[in-house]
C-alpha cells in the first residue's frame, strides 16, 4: 500500500518556505513604498537637471 500523505518534515519545510516568502515579499513592498528603490535612470535625470 502506498503512502500518499506527506511526511511531517516535508510539511514543516513547505510551511517554513511559504512563511519566509511571505515575509520577504512584505519587506520588499515596504521598502519600495518608502521610495528608497530608485532606478539608475532616475538618478541620471536628477543629476543632469541639477
């Protein structure tokens, strides 16, 4: 008979991975919202205008 359920360690690793990805996505969203994420093209335009 085959065992179709995942082992406990596999479930734990999957949950950890999902939680970590959620935290990283939330941090990236907050980082972008602060406006600290500026492309080089924007920096060049600002330098030229100054």
